């Protein structure tokens, strides 16, 4: 069984893991109420998606 001869340094380990960060969550304005929402999701403020009422609007 293969065993590393030397311990991996912090620099090598961190350089290898730099791409493992979480992706940034995309947000955009709702075309109806201008509230910020995720793309391809129902707006939490007005309840619209693709120009149609999908869920009841959130109470103020």
C-alpha cells in the first residue's frame, strides 16, 4: 500500500483546495415587484413566476 514519504505542507494543501469554495448564489430583481430573488424561483414577496401568480403573496 502506498504511503506518503513526507507530510503535505500547508501551502501545497491550500493550493490544491483553492477551487473547493462554495459558488456565489445568483440573485436578480423580480420584474414585477423589484424585490431580489433567485433566478427560476417564485418571488417570495409577490408570489409570481413567469408572469403568473403561483403562491399567495407574503403578508407585510
